[in-house]
């Protein structure tokens, strides 16, 4: 065989062997990635009702330093609820409707902001077994000496759900008429398979529409002393059967 033929044959054989090596099946070895979630035990901070991806520091104008009551701890929690302030009003014998002031807060940059009044709850149990949030008015508006503002009525209107959760959402009640006698009213309800994460009911879609979302109607005939009248709202969050 000629030398040139030997060189050509060797090149063809080498090319063939290289192709076999390149097409051989790769070695496979598997490892694992793992994370385990447990139910929350701490307090969930308030979120911005108009931007639930961002935290805020809301203020309670009924407190001397403006610091609101801390949210309840645990995996099923009430994180925040607005106090309702209807301002300083002149005594009149006419029936009047007054509107709650907007919720004041500080954003993460420290700027003062106004938001709809709201309530925030979190379900961090990891079970999606459902829950229900209710509110009741614990008696009529009264002065410190016990004088009632007879027949005054609070209405929470334009209830709007806000959340950053991708889970199935609960249902928010659009309008709630509070009963000073203490009847509980449903604010939000999550059926089984709903409500995992943090949810807000805000009264008004935004600050502009929230200006007249919460009202207090006071009959003209109600006796009005030159004094501060107050009442309490009691919020309750409970499991519901699956």
C-alpha cells in the first residue's frame, strides 16, 4: 500500500473513532434541592393597601404617640385595623353625615401618605382550610360620662380586596352597616382552598375614592354635648370548617 493511502486510511479511522466518542451517552448523577415551610409564629407587619408589595407604618390618631396596637401573633392573625376619626364638628339640630378621615401612614422612605382606611389579616398556616373576619361595634358613641349619641350609624362602604397573594382569594363584603347593639358583620370570608397569604379590605379603591367611603350619620334630634364621643370596633378572625 502506498504511503499516501495509509495516511488517508488512518485519518478516516481517527475521524470515525472521534465521532463515536462524541456521541456516547453522558454520565448522569442526581442530587436534591429541598426547603421546608412551617407555620408563622410572629407578627405580620402592615402593608400599603394601595400597593400590597410594600410595607408602611400606619398611625392611630386616637393614641398620644400615633402608634397603633400591634397585630396579633401567630399563623392566623389580624395585622392591623384603622381607627375611624370623624373629626371635630359643630353642634347642630340638622341630620348630618360625617366621613372618616383617611388613614395616615409613613412609607418606607419616611414620607407621609394618605390611604383608605383598612383592615389586614394573614393566613400563614399553610393549610388553606379557610377563615372568616368579622367586626362589631361595641356600643353606641358615648362621652366619658356615659351620654350616648342616640341613633348614630356607621357605614363601611366600597369594601375592596387588596393582596399580593397568588392563592385563591377570599371575598370582601362591599358594604357593612354596623349595629351599636353588637351584632357581628362579616368583613372577609375565605372558603376551603382560599385565603393563604395576606389580605386587605380597604374602604375605597384609593385615597381619592375613599374620602366618602366610611360615614357616620347623626340624626338632628340626637342630644349633643360639647364633648368627645367614642365607641369601639372589635375585629375577630376565626377558623371556619373546611
